[in-house]
């Protein structure tokens, strides 16, 4: 079957007794609001009034034949077709008695089969509740007197139906429109470009090209649909329940995790190499090779998601530090795999991963430098190879690119402040300064500030202690930086060292919560001597954690 493209009227699209449609379960829910339907009715009436003899083009409709139930899946155009169906119900229930036989038939046959009334032209697989709402409050009969805000906010179909009725009445009365002429024009002159595709993949490609103003279907949506299509009606319900359970567990977890990202690291776990195509294609290829049923697959995904949630919600200072990394897909893939596969040396693995990724980050390594090594480590963990094999892989990579040299150079740099890792490195030191077995995660946000002990803005006090050369050397170096909350940072500003120490305490003489800053309170003065001392101390502490490979 080739791609078929044809300009069709609403009459041909909706009233043909052989054409029935459905919104696939991977599609997002109906989302048009009052503004959308008001704009549509306004455009339709304007075209009817000013260009009645011309066709009115109303976008595209991308379809694919669903062999399981002889309906056409709507890949693109669900908002328009759903809205036109609601409009038909509005006209049926408000103007029904005024319609002539021809127009009445247009309206009825665009809502349901002419002879089998319970067979609807359009149905939703997105949600059982959506189909029930659509059926009982719009398709059967619209209650135009419904004015409960709570009910209308929960039911977009009914809310839009009432909005359309009100707008249509205003337009018909204001412009003295003959409703029969309008309905005839609506079904015979409003046209869409209908593209019927041989398969879902082709339809989605076309959709993504056409739908550049909206959100394309995600790989997650497509994966879900592709797996569900292989199941019976009863098994679909089981699959969908598992899928929704996974999504709920992720989104309601302590740190609100993302389904698509979890599936991405699951894909990495399955292929242990750089993906060559979309997530859905990669996984479906793997599933075909494994010959697993969709129910077996969703069970495995669910178990994997449990491991991912366990990883990301663990009260672990190593995980907290890893969460600051820009490229989290690699370490999270490896450690979720380790939990899922019961890797026996996971504690050492976490320590080495922290060292490897932070050394590369501080050294200024690009993602290209760590990518292949990350996949190699993932494969070794999946195969439960000894930790020595993983350590060797890391060492080879660090040696090849002389990462350790760049790491040492960056930490000793006089311009650490403003680098992407300045706060994460200070927080790493903070976590490792505490003996808490279950530390609290510290978010990097606007409230977390880096404090310059020797301030960047000079004054008479600091100018007597540091000359310009010394300021340039030390001011933005690691030794001169610490952590404060926003309020305390504002209090500290460029005051003297004694005043700064006072600002590091609250009004009731409580010390700042940051241990790394509490240590500053032990100093009586702040000169190059103290900076050199603190530099040695901080680098020694960091190297015990990071320079272990």
C-alpha cells in the first residue's frame, strides 16, 4: 500500500458509511480550549459569509489503517476531527428540528453509523474515562444547562460543546444565518488534506513534518502503542495498567522522575552501545530479537523502573554528587543496571564512577571522550565482570587523554569561580565533611551562593592585606570560595574578615549550616598564608575522593 493523499470534504471524511476513526492510546488527550473552538467557529462563519463559493481549507489529517478493528488511527488531526464531531452534536441537539432531511443525515452519520447507532464514528483509546465522558455528555445528548464549574473543568468535551453552542447562536442571530445553508456549506465546502499511510512509522514521519507548530509524538508514545497493538483486548488492559503504574511511581517519587528518561537508560541497558535510531525503534528491534511478549516486556520495564527509582531516591552522598553532572544518562544507566542485576561490588563501582566522571568534568572533557567508555562500563556491569575490569577501562581512558593532568591543572587554576563545576565541587566537599549516614540532598538553585571570603570588590581594609597581584591570584581560586545561603551572602558582601565571620552566623548566634563554611570560623585572619593552607587542605580532601583511579 502506497501513501495516499487527497483533499476531502467533511462530508467524505465523516459521513462515509465505511470510514470509522479512533484516537490511538499513545496520543495525548483532547486539549483544545475555549479560545481554540471560538477561533474555529469564527473562521468558519467568516469563510461562510465572505467566500461561500470557495473551499475552506482546514488543515491535514494523517491516518493509518488499524487492521485489528478496521478503524483508521488518527495520527495527526485529532483536535480538529474531535471538535468537528462535537460541533455536529451541538447542531443536532440545538438546531436538530430546523434541519432539512439532507443536513440531518449529514449530522447524524458524522456522529454514528446510519444503521448501527451504537457504533460511533470516532472513539478514544487514550483513556476509558475520556471515552465515557465523550459518549455520555456529548455523543448521546448534550446538557446545555450544565453550569457546574467543577464538572466543566473536568470535561473538556462538554465545556467546548457549550462554548460552541453559545458562539454559534450569537453568530447565527447576529448575521441572520440560515442554519441549513451553513450546515450544507460546512460538510461540502470545508476540506482537509487526508493522508493515508501504509504503516504507523510512515504516518509519524509525516506527522512530525506537518506538525512543526505542535509537539510531535514522543518515542515513548509510539513504543507503548506498538507493543499494545500486538495484544488482545483483555491483555491491553493489563499492559496499560502496568504502564500507568510505572508512570505514576516515577512521577510521584520523591524527586519526580521522568518516564522517557527511564526508558532511555533502559534502552542503554539493553543495547550497551550508542543508539543508531529513536528509542522506540531500538527497543522494538531488541524485543523482536528476544521474541518476548509485550506483557513480559512491560514486566521487565517495571522491574527496571523500580531499580531506577531506588537509585535516584537513595540518601547517598555519592548519588547526590553524581546528580549534579550534566550528562546523567551514563552514570544512571550503569548504576540502575548494577542494582537491577545485583552487581556484587556496587559500593566500589559508585566510588569509581564518581571519581571518573568528576575528573573528566573538572578536566574539561567533552561528552565524546566519556561516551564509549561509559558504554563499555555498562556492558561490563551487565555481564557482572569484576570491578578490576571496570577500573582498567577507566584508567585506559584517563591515561589516553591525560585527564589527570588537566584535572590537577584545573583545580589549581586561579579562576575556578564561574566554571560549571564550582558549586558541585564545593558541595562534594560539604557532603564528605559530614558523618551523616543519610545526608540531605542540597539543590543547586538561586538560594545557594558561592561566597568569596576575600571579596571581589576591594576596599581599604582588604587593600591593606592583599596587593593587586595577590588578589588576581587568589580571589576566584578554590581556596577562597565557600558556600552560603542567599541571605547570608548578602550580609557578608565585602566586609572585613571579622564582620564576615559574624555574617556567617545568624542573629541567635547559630552557625551556618554548611560545614565547609563553619571551618572558616576557626581562622583568626584571612591572608595568603590561610589561603595556601586551605588550598592544601581542600585539594587533599578532593584527591582522596576523586583521584583514586
